C-alpha cells in the first residue's frame, strides 16, 4: 500500500488551491469511494479535462458507466483495481456491471473471488457478469452456487448465467434443480426459478433436456408453457420439433417430421398427462394402422382425460381391433381416482370414458358392440351415457336394438336423440 493511501486527502483544501496532481492521485484512494468521487467532482469544477489512463479512474469515480463500457478493454485493469477497494460496495457493483458488459476474460478470476463475499447483491452482480463473459472456468463455481446456496435471487441469476455459458456440463445440475422444484407441491414451487431453468436449458441446446422441459407443460402457468415452447425451438432437433408440433396441435408441422410415428409412440409413456394426450392426437393424425395397438395400451392410463383421448382416437381411426377393449370400457362402472404429479388426487369431470366408448363403437360400426350397448341402455341415472348408446345403436343399424331404444327411460334431452335413433332403426 502506498503512503498516500495511509492518510485521507483533504479534498476541499486541494480544490481550493486547485492542486490538480494531488486530486488526480486522490482518484486512486482505496479506503473510501467517497474520496474518489469528491476528487473527481473537484477536478470537474476546476475544469480539468480527463486524459489517458487517469481519465478512466475519473469516470469510475463519477460512476459514468456508459462511457466506461464504450471505452471497452482499456477500462478493464482500472476497474479491476477499484474492485479491490474496501468498503465500496456501491462502486463495486458498478464496476462489476461494466466488466460484464465488456466481456474481457481478465475479469474472470477477480469476479470469482467476489463470489466468496457475504453481500448477496455483489455476488449476484458477479454471477451475472460471469455469465456474460461465458468463460469455461466459470461453470464449476456457478454449479457450486446453484447446488449450495439457498437464496432464490442468487440461484435464479446463477441459472441464467449457466444458460449463457451454453456449456453442457451444466445440463445435469440444471435438470436436478428442475426436478427438485417439480417434486414440491404446486403451491410451494418457485415458478420464477422454473422459468429461469426452462430458459437456461433451451440455450444450452441439449437433447437430454427435452423430456424434462415437456414435463413442465400445463403444470404451472401459461408463461412457463411459452418458455417450454421457446426452449424446444432453440434446441431444434427432430425430437424437439416433434414435441413443439404436438404441444401446438400443429398437424402440418407433425407431418413433416420423418420419425413422427416412433416419437409419438415414445411420448405415450411421458410422465406429463398433456404430452400423452397429445401423443395420442399425433397417432390419430398420422392414421397409421401400427398405432392402434399402442393406443389401446393407453386405455389403462392413470389419467381419465388421456383414456378419453385414446377412446376418441380409436373411434376416429375405426380399426376393429379396438372393439373388444372399447366394450370393456363401456361396461366398466368404476374408474381409478386421478392423480396429480405430486400424488394428490383430483376429479376429472371433463370426460366420461363410458360415453366416449359408446360413441367410438358407433363410429366403428362393428356388430359385436350391440349386446353391450343394449345392456347399457337398461341402466338408470347416467342420461349422457344412455343418449350416446342410443346414437351408437342407430349407427350400427340392427333391428334388435329397436325395442331396447324404444323402451329406454325418457328424459328431456334423450327424447330427441331417442326419436332420431328409432326413426333410423325403423328404416332398416
């Protein structure tokens, strides 16, 4: 340490006497950033014009960060020197921001040292700057912060910085962080962290992340859904394009993907309910006979909405291999309780598998379904199921169904459907 830094300069006295050189020296005073600032203001008042390297310290003292960024790499060494000052957190934050903008790798080691400080705001700025510089040296220290720090703000900035490095070493730690958030009840999950993770994983462009990104879809917020889609676009592989297509229900995009059938079958087993539903939609859209057996397997899915999508798809495809499984669904009177990803249960009122099965059997028009549909017509209470069974019987066009439909319990909505069915059956 120089003798100068042992004694605090009297800026007011130096300004009064217009002592330019001592004021310039005061721009380097390390113990108090206010001395630097006062010296710069005194020089400005005197009319001193910044020159050469001293001008950089002058701009630092005045917090003129925009000009320093414009100066670029020539400002790096003075900024790093000022970063060693004591008790100058405000000045340090500005220096760190400028170093991040300049993106000079000489700043990496000093910024990594800042990560050891206690002040979170300084550490956060250092992490952001390290992410902007993007040197390979920063990846392991940033991973350590992600895994060991409890501050949500710091973790969020760290995730963003790791994404900016685009280093594949960060993939597994980021996936682990995402899994930890998803294991929490939805009300406790930090959606801000999830948003940062989706963005970071997209920037790294690694296929390992696709299955985890899709797991987020329709689990949290529309904004997270948007981030998932953006990430899939950035990854830009055949698999990511496939998931982007099915999440958007984009038939044209789906048909352009070479291995869409294999990818759709693969996604039938995805943990995300929405992804499985959309996989069924994809198989139905592709209209490939090889898909029928795969769709039939999803009739045992834990989500009734997925089951109903499968039933609808089988009806649209119209393959008679689906008849027996659909009859089993039609006659089944109890279905397992649906569960969320965190294990909590919820009712699914948006579909009725039995009613959907009746409609699908009507579309397939296989006579094996007649007895089962007639049996359902004799049930009490579920008017929607009876209505659709009546419609299905009329589509099957068998005279045996006439008496069953005609004798069905009447109610307001059934009357119209029942009459249409009877009229159709009478024409046979």
